[in-house]
C-alpha cells in the first residue's frame, strides 16, 4: 500500500492541537474538518482532467479543464468519519456520499457492521473513505471489502492518524490502496487505542465521553 504522510506545516500544527488533552468538542470538530480539507487537497492530486468548451468572461469561446467522469463518492465510516465530512465536501461539494456504519467491539477489537448505504454506479466512481483513526485496521478492511463487493474499483483512504499495525493489516488485504494520513503514530496500547493518538475520536466529536 502506498502511504502518503502529509508533512505540511499546517497539517502538523493542526494535528498537534488536536492531540491536546482537554480539547473542547467545538475545537476538535473544527480541527478534524480543517485537517480533512488539507488531506483531501493531497488525495485529489492525481484526478484526471478533460478539456471542455465554455464561454469566457467576454463571450469568447474558451477551453476549460474539468475533473473527468462520474467523479467521486465520499465514504465516511460512522460515527467518527462524519467528523471529517464537511472538510472533504469543502473541496468536493458535488461528491455523492456513501455511508458505512461500523463500531469496534471493545473486547475483541473486531468491527461490527450495522449500516450501509452506497450510491449508484460505484464501479464508475473513485471512492474516498474517511475515518479519523486507522488503529488495528479491522474497520477499514471491512469497509474496503464492502466497497469492492459492490463493484468499486478505485479507492483512496484519508485518515488523520494511522498505526504501523493498521497499515500492515490493510496492506495485506488491499495492497493497491492509496492512504493519506497526517501522521503514522507509534502503535497501539493494550486496549487497542493509538499512542500517542487522539483518544476516542468518535466520543470527542459527538460529545459522548
Ligand atoms: O482500526 P480499528 O481498530 O478498527 O479502529 C478504528 C475504528 O475505531 C473508531 O470507531 P469506533 O469503533 O470507536 O466507532 P465510533 O466512530 O462510532 O466511535 C474509529 O473511528 C475507527 O472506525
Ligand atoms: O485510538 C483509537 C483507536 C480506535 N478508535 C479511536 O477512536 N481511537
Ligand atoms: Mg469510538
């Protein structure tokens, strides 16, 4: 798997603030969305363009470049992925949204699926999966399995923090995936939380701590 760790100063600065203990829900939400926008800019770097005819400001015919084809579906993994959605749609305001609901069983750390709703024509779209945390990788592998079962062929993943363990697990099952992350952290603690990490991103975004 190709891992793009975005080391832009704005990303590092905002991620540093996001890690701070005692951060408010409001600030966590703002920073998660701002980071999502910055990572989306990087993840969309390779999108294919086509030239189209248009009329310029003075009525002259001109050629403009536009993103090609059926474009993109954004795939937030519930709940925490919703905390990045506004940040992604800031740059991709017309993208269709597919939703996957998964939670991690706190004992086994395995993902438990509870919802899915995909847009049409998945085989013609680039899917951008969003979730703040790639911990054991179980939730991401389950999501990628679901997308591929529906015919999706092109998938990118944006997370805020990843672990070496999670990257290894996704790489084993889905080696062709392009992953964009603000950081690759040290690893997992004995409860499966990322260290240094962010804590429970879903709880912080939804105020359920
Ligand atoms: O890589 P994994 O070990 O699978 O862990 C990562 C998953 O855990 C978190 O979700 P959680 O299960 O806490 O659900 P929530 O978003 O509803 O809080 C996170 O948002 C990921 O989806
Ligand atoms: O550190 C972690 C691991 C899984 N899910 C989270 O929200 N945080
Ligand atoms: Mg959670």
